[in-house]
C-alpha cells in the first residue's frame, strides 16, 4: 500500500480550486489520514508526474493518488466522502 499523495497548487487565482483544496485537506486532517502535499506550482516535475498519473496532459489540481495509483479528482473525492467510501477511494483498504 502506498502513501496518499495530494497534488495541489499554492498559486492559483481560481477561487473554486482553492475551496476544493481546502476541503480535501480539512477532510483528510479530520479523518487523521496521513498524506503528502505535493505543490505543482513549486515543482514542474510534480506537475508532469500528476498529469502522467491522471492520464490527462491538461489535468489540473487538486488530484489524489495512492503511490502511483490514481484515485481521482475533487468530484470523485467528494462522492466518496458522501457515500462513506473514502478509505476505498484512497485505496487504503
């Protein structure tokens, strides 16, 4: 089992993206899920890696992976939270 990697951007003028990123962090923190924040704004290699894992050369953060396994974007994360399947979504079980 890998570690949850959370790809985000510290530099965004997009308010919706900021809200999504804050919500993901709030939920992961509240559930005490260990994760690594990876800032694609600070590291071009991280952006390339995120897009490679997602399989979309235009993918934007936030995106969530477990090791090298792609879990999903904010919409899929939110759906997993709503259906109480977050651990399965994050590939933790």
